[in-house]
């Protein structure tokens, strides 16, 4: 049997990258902080791309419905981005279990409740429920937040292999508390959601103004979070 001789296969093949695609995705990422409309100049600052490059790539994104450009020249995300986001969220099959738990947490604590997952080096708010009170922590579903700050971030890192002290403590205690860590006026408590088989699904958290998070209030939230995390985990599992 003859063997074809050729270039030996590398143990670490080169990373496959398409620069134009990455630049186009960078434009979409410019809206990741929740910005609804951005000017060409603002996108250029956020992405580091030349305005001429942005216009060329944005034209392709607009044809596929990922961005829109208004008559005033301002850019916003298009309907295709929402459609992909909804398909992504539907893939988790968690809504029917998580949303009732969030509603119960809000009713009992009168604070904002949310469910987070890890996406690379960010934590994504997949589901959230707001209380009726005017002074509250407000967050939109789909918002990306820093992974290294906040109670839910410590839970996500602790259950996805991170080994810094905050992550290890969160994994060991199945609980994380943040008092003014990301924002000096905001406090948060989070717990992991695990199936009975031990599969980690995400972080369930309660967030609100720090002045309301007294020791007694925090103790009640911890008890509620652990209970609801168990309900969601068993339901999904």
C-alpha cells in the first residue's frame, strides 16, 4: 500500500478567521451595552474601525436585517438580531421553569430577579422580572455584563472552572453576595441552578438598591433563592 507523503499535520492547526466577518460582528457588538441608536462616529469609536469600513459592512448587515439606518443617519439593531436571540434563548428550554421562579422571587422580595448564563467572558441576562416599585434595579433581557463583577458573575465563574478566591467561594458555598461591587448603589445575591444530576444551568439572582439589603433582608433572599434554584433545577432535570 502506498502512503501519500505530504506536509505533517500540525498538532495545533491555525485558527480559522475571516477578518471581514469579524469586523461586521464587531459592529453588532457595539450595541452590546444596551445602546438603542448609535451614530457612525460613535460606532467608529466603539469598534476602532474607519467610518468607510463601517458603512461598507453595515450595508451588508442591513441587507440581512441585522442593522437599520434611519433617515437621520443613526444606526440601530434590526429584526434579524432579535430573531436569532429568540432562537438562542429557546434552545435552553428554561423559560417555563425560570419565569415563574423569578415572579415568585419578585413577589416575595420586591426586588429585581434575573437568570444569567455565561457567554465567553460576559454574563448574559437571559430572563428577568421587575418589581412594581419605582426605585429598583433595571436590566433588560439580553444585556451583557462583566463576568468578574457581581454576585451572579462569581457564581458563573465558580461553576465553570475559574479558580480565583471569589469564584471558589461561590462554588463551595453555592452562594455569592455583592454589596456595591459593580455599582456602589446596588447589591445582589445569587445562587447556582443545578439539576439533580449536577448539571449547572446558570445563576439565579436578586438585585436592588443597597440601602434595602439589610442583614435581615439578605437572609430572607438567600432562603428564597436557594429554594427557587432547587425548584428550577428539579423542573429542568
